[in-house]
C-alpha cells in the first residue's frame, strides 16, 4: 500500500503503442460505440486498432543478425523501403574472411517491409570455408552493408 498508484483508475483513457524492434508507433483505438478506450475493472475492450503513423521500413537496412556470436543457426533481419506496389531488387549473401561467397541467401525483388531469414552453415560449407568469421552482405543499387558474424563451436 503505497501512496503512488499502480495501474489504471476506473474510466481512465488507455493509450496503445505498437513496438516494432527499435521503433514505437502510436495506435488509435476506436472501441465500438465509444470515443476512446477507457479502463474498467473486469472489462473487455472490443474495437479497431489503426496505426496513426507510417509503419514500415524507412530505407534499406541490415540492422542485426542474432544471436551473434552464434552456434548452429543465425537469424538475419533486413528492411526494404516501401515503393508503392513496386518490388525492389536486392541480394544477401554470406561471405568468408577471404571475401568468397559461401552461400547466397536472397536474390530477387522484395516489396517494402521488414523481413527475417535464418542461416546455418552446413557441414560441407564448414569443411570448405573452414572459417569461424563470416560476413552477411546486403547489396542493392544504392545500398551496400555488411554485418560481421562470429561462429563458436
């Protein structure tokens, strides 16, 4: 029992936000038959949520590969900016420390959005490349970025 209130009070307006990785976007909630969503003990809110700001990738990016260092599989996230209904060409590949392509992960045209793929070096790749350090490289017409990966055994 503290003087500071925890949680919401009856009738208090609720604010919703969409958390998308490193960005936060406000959400508008229009409950059925009400001007705003309000807290009620033992209450249920039914309504429609809509993003009030543009949600999506602002530009090409290769923000992260996780876990890093990795053992087994690694997840690679990448962003493609919205360009209307047009898909934009890109390539994503895994390279060893010598700069040799180990495996092509993506090649083609992608519509705007956030994407994720997974890569796990096969036993053949490990024996040929023999490398513990890899680079994920994303290339487009006006974008080129690399992310360093360290594989632990």
